[in-house]
């Protein structure tokens, strides 16, 4: 099991990749790298005020 705050070979937990993707704990790890779950975050815009 990775140490606290470490997300395997792919980088530290909480690290930001490409300026917009935060790394979380890996769900799997092998000889070529680590795998993380894809999560979509959707924000609902408020309707325009009349």
C-alpha cells in the first residue's frame, strides 16, 4: 500500500497535471504505471435572473 500522501509512481496525491487534473489515490498499479478512476464533475449553471 502506498505511503500517506503518495499516489504511486504516477505522482503524488493532490498533484495537478496539465494545469487542471488533480491526481487521487490509484485504484491499481503495475510495471508500466498506475491507474486512476475517471471522475466527471458537472456544474449546473443558475438560470438567468429576470
